[in-house]
C-alpha cells in the first residue's frame, strides 16, 4: 500500500482532570512518534471554537459529556469526532485508550465511516421576539443540542406545556416536565423517564413526559423535519428549559420554545465493527441479564 | 367549476353484520342518486381480491379491523382506502357515516390527500426453506401485515427470541413474547405492552417485549429499511407468530422469522383537516384528562 | 327513633376563595336551621389548631388539598374529617355539596364509619442533630405528612439517595429523585412516577424512584412499621425534601431523612357505600375506557 | 454448650437431574458423618406428601422452583423449608451448597429464624359449583399457590376479567391477562408485567394487568384478608388460569375464580444475616448498575 496522506488531527482535552491530562500526555507521545500524523492543534485550557483548515477529525479525550460539549462547540462548522473514553464505555465515546492505540492504523488508512447524528436548535420566544439565556433580545440563533431539551420546574411544581408539531396541536402535558430527545439522547434522560430507545442514526425525535399527570399519555416518536412548539400554560412556576443537561433557560408564563432539527449534524467517526447494539448491551446490562424468573 | 370526472369507487362491506348491511343499503341509495359517481363494484359476500381497472378508491364500511383486512387483501395492488367507521371512531377509519355524506363533495372535487402507510412482510424460515402457514414449503411470498407481528406462546410458557436488525445482533429477549410493530400498529398491541406511539407516516418499526424477563430491555425504534430477524431459541414451547391479530403461524424451535418493509404501502384517503393527533385525543382520552393529582 | 344527641361539628373553610366562601354561607345557613347540630367553631380566616372539646367531626370545605392541610394541622390531636368537595370529586373529599345536604341525616344518626389512614413523620438529621426547616437545631418533632415525601433537586441535577429500611440497606438510587408514599398518597405523585396504587387503609409505604438512572429498580412496597432512612450521597446539588407537595426542606450533602409511621392516623368519615374503587373509577377514567385496540 | 438435641431433617431431592443427584450424594455423606443430625426421610424418586412426625425442617436441593413445589406439596401441613440452591442464587433458595456445609452448626444450634410467607388458595366456580382441573365437580379444596395466579389466553386473544375485592367491584380488565401475586411472587411474573416488588413478609396481594387495553389501569396492592373474585366476561376465548406457572385450569365464559389467602403459610428457614434486599441486589443487578446517563 502506498503511503497515505498524513492524518490531520486536532485533540480536545480541555477537561482539567488528572485523568484527561495524563491521557493527553500519553496520546501526545504516541502521536509525536508517528510520521503519518499531523497534529494541527490541541485544546487543553481553552475551547477550540473553529478547527484549523484541513482538520480531518477531532480526537476527544473524555466521555460522552466531552463529545456533547465538542459537538455544541463546533456549532455550524462540525468536525468528525472520535471519542476516546477514559471512564466507562460510552454510547458516543466508544473507544478505550488501548483500542485507540491498537487500531490507529485503521484511522491512517481511512478505514472508518462517518455517521451523522441529528442535532436540534431551540429558540425561546417571549412576547414577540426571540430572547437570549438572560431574557435579553437577540436570541435568534438559539441554542444547539445533541441530546435533549427538558422543560422542568426549579421550584418543583407541576408545569403545563402545550405541544404542537408542525402546527398541529398534539396535547397539553401536565406533570413534572417534558423531554424532547434526539436518537442520541434517547439513552439518556429520556430512557430514565420511560421513553424508548431510538437507533442513533434515525431522523426522528421522541417526546416523553416526566411523571405525567394524565395516565394515558405515552412517549411519542415523530419526524425530525417539523417544528416542535412547546408553550408554557398556566402552571409554570419555576419552569426552566435545559439543553443537554447543561444550558438552562429560565422561563416565564406564556413563553414558547421552538425546537427544530439543526441544519448541521454531529459527525462521529466509527471504526469497522462498531455497533450501537453492542454498546447497548454493555451499557444497559443486556448481556448478563439476571435470571430472576423461575 | 366545470363538472369533474365521475368518482370511480368500489365499496367493501363484507362483514355480514346487521350494522354493515344496513350501512351498505344507505350508502348504496346515496350513491345511486348521484351523477358524479361510478360504482364499479361492491364486495358484500365475497372478498374482492383485485379492484376493477380505474378504481380511484375503496370505501370500507366497518372499523379499523375492516381496513386492516382490506389492506392485506389487496396485497401488491393497493387501492386508496376510505374508512367509514360504524362504531367508535378509529385510528384508520376516521370518518363517521354522517361525515361521509356531508363531505362527499370534497371527494368528488378530489380535495383529499392520500397518505401512504408502512406495511411489512414476514417470511417463516424452517431449516433451509420458507414455509407456509401449514409448515409446507412454498412460503416465499410470506405474509403481509399493517399492524404488527407478535411472537407469543400458546402454551403460556416463556419464550426466547434472538433479534438481529440488518444482520447486527441486538439482543435475546426472554419473556412472554415480542412485538414488531409499524407506526399504524403502534397504537394497538404495542401500546398495551408499554411501547411508544409512532406518527403514522414514519418509516420505522418499533420492537417491544411483552413481560420481559430482563428488566433493562426497553422498546426500540429502528429504521424500516432493514431486515428484522427473529430466531426462536431454546425456550420455544408453543411459540406462535401472529400477524395483525389474525393470521397465526405455529412455530418450532430453530424457526426464524424475517420481517421487512413490504414493497407496497397502504394508501389511506385523508380529507382536509384530518389529524393523527386529534384521533389520539379522542381515542386515548387525552382531552378530558382526569385531574387526580392534588 | 329517639332524638339523637346533637352532632358536634366544626367547619374548616379557610381557603379564601369565592367558591369556599360561598359554600360556607350555604352550609352555615343549612346548619343554623337544624336543631340536631351544634356548630362548635368555624375556621374562616385563621387555622384552627386545636378542635374544641367534644368535637365529633370537622367538615372540610374544599378539595383533597384542604383535607391534607387539615390533617397536618391537627397534628397529634386528630379529629374525624368529612370532606365536601367543591371542585372535581376527590379521593379524600368524596362528597359533593348536594350529597352533604341530602345525606345529612345519616351523619346525625351516626351511620358512618371512621377509617384511619396512615400518616408519616419525617425528621431531617444533619451531622449529629435533628434540624428545622431553616436548618436550625430543634427539629426533633419533625414534619407530619399524609401523602408523600419526595426528594428532588431544585437545580435539576441528578441526585443520589441511599435507602435503608429497618436498618437494612436496600439500594442507592440515582436519578431525578425518590418518593416515599403512603397508601393515600399512592394516587398522587407516586402514580405519575409509575408506582402502584395501594388500598387506602393498608399499613405500608411504597418507594418509587423518579426517572431512575438504573433501569432495574422498581417500585417497592414495604411495611409501615420500620424506619425508612434516606441518606443523600455524593450527588446532592440542590436536593430538597418536599412533604405533601407543600413543606420544603433544603438539604445538603450528608443529610439524612428519617421517615416513620406517625403515631397518629388521619381519620376520615365515610358514609355507607363509599368505595375507594368507585373513586378510582371516577378519577382515573377506568369506567369509560377508550377502546383503542382493534 | 451442652449437646443440642439432634436436628431432625428430611431432604427433598426429587428432581431427577444429575446436578441434584450429585448434590444429594454429597449432602448425604455429610449428614452421615454427623452425630447431631437425624435424617428422617429423603425423597428421591417420589414426592413426600407428609413429613414424618417430629420433622424440624426439610432441606430442599434445587432452586426456587423446588421450593415452590415443596410448599404446594405439603399443603395444609407445612414444614420449614431450607433451600440449597444448585444454580444461580434464588429469592427463596438463598443458600449455596458451600454455605450449607459451612453454616451447618448454626442450624444445629437453632440459630435461625422461621419466616412465614403468604400463600393463596384458588377455587374455580362454574355455574353453581366448584370444579376440578378437569372441570369435574369436587373442586372445593381448590389449588394452593405461593407465587401467583395468572389468567391468560391459550388462543392468544384478549380476555376480559371483572375483579371484585371483598365484594366491592374494582374494575373490568381488558387485555392479554391479569396476575394476582403474593409478595413472594412479586419478583416473578408480576415484575415482568410492570408490577411493584412487595417485601416478602407483607400480608398483601398485588393485582397487575398484562398488556392492558385501558391505559389508565395500574398495579394495585390490596389486603390479603379479602376474597378476590375474577369473573370471565364476554371475551374469554382460550382463557386459562395458571398457578405458579405450573397448574393450568382451562376456563370457559362465565367462570369465576375465587382467590383467598390460604390458611397455611410457607415457612422458610432464614440464617442470621439473610436479607431480602441483598437478594434483590444480586438477582436484579442493582449493585452493578450501568452508568448509562451522562
């Protein structure tokens, strides 16, 4: 095989933990020794909002949380992400450090696939205009997310949210809250709330109520290509929109959230043999199922 | 408005019940009086396996069950179906008799939409070949369904089913059974078993276990364009595959079911204003939700 | 029948709403006209912490919330409560105003039953001592509740709660929160969170996680006569204990909640024919079940 | 310590598997060597319906299934059971063979506790009389169970069961079936169907629907000291009552099952330190919970 072009990488290792710093040193040493790699940048202390020209992939040291952050950070200019998991195996960061070193040749030989994952954009409309996280005007861009939007109450009250999809009224949810999740997010908060698992590369959202007051409402899977409108109704004390468990938008009565599929998707590098279902097995304990029935 | 072409109809009213017969008489009278309709055929006693050349739609008198049957009956040569519901409002047959008469002009003026709905085909593989409902060879065509495939046990034993999607192992389910449902079927057996609701026109299947032994398995939504392989494992006493609650295929250990999206879809006639969510409201009681929490 | 002793009543109508004030005027007129009633007190503007000597029952105007408040208010000196529901039928306040007037003779003739309902007491232990709602020492008495104790986070983070029952470790719950509910509370927050319904007069508690991280944990029903110890572990940001949806105790890491059956029970007056299951039917919509399956 | 009375044992090792036979040989050798044991009987090939006079406990070689069988076998003359589990740890048979040998002195010194477990009796009423498993008259004794009664359909149809508890109508269940479970049975079929876990020594039953048609019905926990009446209604095709997953009673429309707490309870020998919650941890995988949320 003729020598391949050098692989142009950036490394994201921004989390200041000892574990990430130590992994960074090891990865750095490994990359320095190779002639077939070009390390374009490494983000250690600060975020790297734009990847250098020609970046082929960003190696993310950390767990699924680091991938989520990287994905939101790159915004409209996504870069294929390869997660190296330093803790437990993740759904997104599904490569252990050893595997990263052992299978590095497959990266060099470009024997990987890039799978795109649905992201969403949320705008908060108050009165006639879109507002920012502080409630100030100018929130037209909104907020990008990869996992889920959750509407819940900081004062622990029941809230009431009216949902429309594509302009068609769905129902009004009363309860502890409401989650709109991507397929990637379906194994996170959505799963705890009783929602189904969506294959990671589906183009669909799932809407799952948290502790719904109405016993007949069920999780709902609908198309990605529609606007999801969540309007806060009368019961709205302490209501807060949370994106990917991080960004929090305080809401007031009458506020409306508009969620749409983002124009960008999150590209993840997958080595041959990577399987979403294998990850489910490992993470959810499907393999060693307890035999509790007699 | 210039006179439209006459609407070329067939009527399916095969269910021998008094209610259907009486509705048929009324519909027949109504159609005879109109110059803008051509009634090509009416199936009263026997099934109508092929619709006459030029049929624009089949009016189905009955409920959702009659639509399911019509859809399976037309096989690879589907005809747009318009359900007139004689009992409670259905998810598929969502027009009451009065509405049918009142809004007939909209049909004449072709002011309707035809929405396609995912169907599936199941083949039963035993040893090296596909078998029929009687276990005889020659089951290559398999069985068409619109709602769901359910694998359960006639002897009420736990069964064990190994699932692969697109050749990738998912997991092995132990329990009372397993359902693979279309979006249309998601509000039927799947919903009772704890599965999510899928918007009717999604191209996806949902896999929902019935009383699973393993507490970590959850309903799973995956793409329609893959082969779902369900292999009966060791525990298989009395195992039976049921399609749309009707066709039953007795199974034996080692049998494999192969489910794929059918090459045809089920076309339903929708008048302006028809909404899947409105039907959910009515059918599932989302509207008048009981206020049980204080 | 010889004339019965006059029925010695108090009326609780403290909620300042128009509805309650107007009901109070009507009830007051009704009671003034009867020779067989002695109205010992009426709480309109202030709470009535101790019922006058000889009180046979307290008529509570309002809904289930008013009953919950009355029950906590009387503390260790409970009085049989008769709820007159001014809104929708309640689980606790299960008499409509008309029924109250129509069936008043049954009260006079003492043709009612008093059913006792399990209450609980919660103490918050911080370091070596019990603390108050403000975190000040002196919380030995703790807080009385009739519905449930819920531990959740005001900052919407996951929390981690270690549960022991009767000194035996049960498990550590990770997720949005944890509910310990009485039978009376089982149809409130517990039901929304997926917990079972407990017959109102059982002596048992049910422990139900809110959006649990661990997919194998399930609601747990255990005896009332044991101490339930809930210890906040590492993840405790914003953790708050809420009693009956009202009293809120801010918590910090290492805090321990001790829940026991209260020494008092909540006595409710039940007229002949009152049935918990009839209330479930009405409140949960079991009667007119939607026929959504074909 | 003065020499204790010899421990009077029987051994149940009736399951003809190699594993049980080999365990029996080992146990037998062990017991022969001890002066402080009197082996009154060993059931190897046949059941032992009545334990010899003076039996203090029956050592059951096998798993939870063997305990269930032993318990039903002894009928109204129960003997304390000590389960030695030859496979995975069970909920009832919670002693591994090694532990049995190592902790035998604790048995000799009677340092164990006997915990009683609720059993039930089911009678099948057809027309005016109680019938047998074959439908013949003379079923007055009914059938004893330790886990659960399940009513489901052999023909895989929906069935309709009307439930009364203590003569009070609860509701009519439509769906795949209905389970009435003891606390011991709550971790078996009931758990798979979505029911809660009941502490093993509670005196209560839990009623859990299987794939209920009505979305508002939920598992229900009620007192043990009432008659549970399950009446088959119109939809009853293939209906079958199954007790502990073994005994099957074919039913016909109009049949009524009457379930009551049995007059006997199932006594299990518990060595110091045995904990129901520890068993849950091990069996349900609560310990090593997968960290799937980010």
